[in-house]
């Protein structure tokens, strides 16, 4: 098992040494003193885990062979009980290939197959020390999960088998009325491609970044969120950027149904040593209804582009946005306009969902393609669930305008079967 880069900041390494030394010393103290309480914190801790098997098939134009990935993710964690406000969490994660690796996991050299970004490996997914100051403030220091809002900007990429985690100091505070403030200083992002990837920027993003997010829920109509994400990349300073934005999300009863609405805007520009070309905005509006268990919503999302730079979200849970076929993991320089419809309903305890996307460029206004996404999820009991999911993207010949986006003309079909056991 590899733990390289797990404690990147020197201060974190020192804290870890102090924690280990303290544990060793207290173990020698008579039972009547601190050892009993520390032992209780461990004894009454909580074990958690997950086994998630997934089969993924990818039929992509331009490849003679389909990708077939059969993988199993195993997570095992332990959270101590609180001791004078302190607690700690340790979680291991393993991704194993079941059978032959007939897919390109970005690290195995199987480039004759399409990409399925689930490389095998074992690592420490999370390890942090926490402190709760009263009922409204919590601190964490170490490798941790950070998911903000809908994860459009900051997330753990939970869909992929190897989760993304953050080496950070974070604070969550709820002392202001109807308000939750989250702040974090991030020194390293452990990416989904695994720490054995030969390309450094695929393994991790070393950074000195500040994340600020505040949500106010005192309005009857919904919640208002303001955020500032200041990303300073140590090993790729030219991509450093800042995103400042506002999001309003809510629902309101109207007779026999509920009105659903969301609006969001963000401006992105260069930060620290970021390239001067970094200048784009983000816009999203969604309007829908919830009636008789049906949720229907029309959505319009724009990641701006001017032909030189497209609005970037490098720390997002990208699979959840712009279609499950993952054709837009990197925003084209001409940007993206995504007009899409989402429909969902639970039938006989099976959660059904469907999406239709029509993609075009923000700059020059040409078409990229269209996509259908379908899924069915069944929760068997409180521990086990199954999922079937399908995505089909059809590229438009216009997507290759001035040869910038030739890959977007390629059709792709993806199919997943998944079983998940959690405890």
C-alpha cells in the first residue's frame, strides 16, 4: 500500500508525529488518568465501509475495440468517538481489476481501447484529525473529502472508483443565523488517476489554494450561496485561476405541485501566475416542476469561451455535468452551451432518470452534438443497491470547426452495471 504524498505540508507531518507520540505516551499512563478516556474514544468509534462492483462498456468511434472494465472498489474506514472535542478518521481505498483489463485506464498502456479512468491501486483515501468547538464550528486537518454545493466546482468525483481527496485545513461554521460558512486551505489534491500514474499532474495537484463558500437559508424562497475559489497550482502556475460566484436554489409549492428553480453566475479570471488569457464566465438557469412524484426540469448551462480559453472547473465532479458520456471533461476553447431536459420518477421503488442534451459552442455558435442519458437505481435494503445506466452521444460534423474539437465529432455509447454494499 502506498502512502506517498499523504501528508504533503511539513506542518502536517509534524502534527502527525506529535499525534503518534502522544498516543504512545498516554498508553503508559495509569488507567485512572487520560488513557481510559482515549481508549473509550477508540472503543466506541465507528467502522464504515463500501464494496462497489462495476462493469463498464464503452463503444467509441475511432477505436476498433470496445472497452470492457470490470472493477471493484473497497473502502474501509474508522472514525473515533469524540474526546474533549477531538476526533480522527482513517479510510483506506482499494480498486481492483476483476478479470482482464480490456480498457485504457490512462496508466496501463492499453491505448487500443477507449478510456475508462479507473486504474487499480491501493491508497489512504482519507486521514484527518478533527475538532468540534461547541455546536456550530468544526475543524479538520489532513486528507479529507470536500464537496461544495452541487460539486460543479469542488467535489470528490465519487462516480469514479478512485475518489478525489484534498490535503487541507478546513473549517465549517454555523454560528450566524441560517448560515453555513465553509473555508479551506488546500495544499494538495489527490486525483482519480492514482498516485502511481507516470504523469505528475495526473497523480495530484500540488497547490496553495483557498476555498470560501457561504450559504444563507433564511429566505422562504430558497438558499443563496456566495463563493470564491482561489486556485494556485504550484506545478502548473499558468492554469491558476479564481472563480467568484453566486447561486440561488429553491422550490415553492404552487397548488398540487412544486415549482423548482435555480440560477447561478460565476466570473473566472487569472490568479497569481495564471495566464492573462484566463477570462470567462459561467451561467446556469433551471426551471421545473415536481408533480405526482415526477420531477421535470429544463436547464441551460454555459461555460464561456472566446476561442482561446474556456471556463475551467478542474476540481469538479465532472461526470455529473454535461452528460454522462464524459465528452466535455475539459471545456473547449470555444466554450459550451448545454440546453438539457431532465426527468425523474420513482416507480415500484426503482428510481428512474432521463436526460437529453443539445450541445453547442459559446463562441461562434456551432453545434457539438446531442446526448441521451438513462438510469435505473434500485435500493434492495439499507445496505445494498443496484444500478443500470446508459449514455449515448452523437457528434455533429460542425464540432470540428477549424479542427479544434475533432474528438467531439466521434459518437460514443457507454453502459454500466453496478452493485454497491455499504455499512
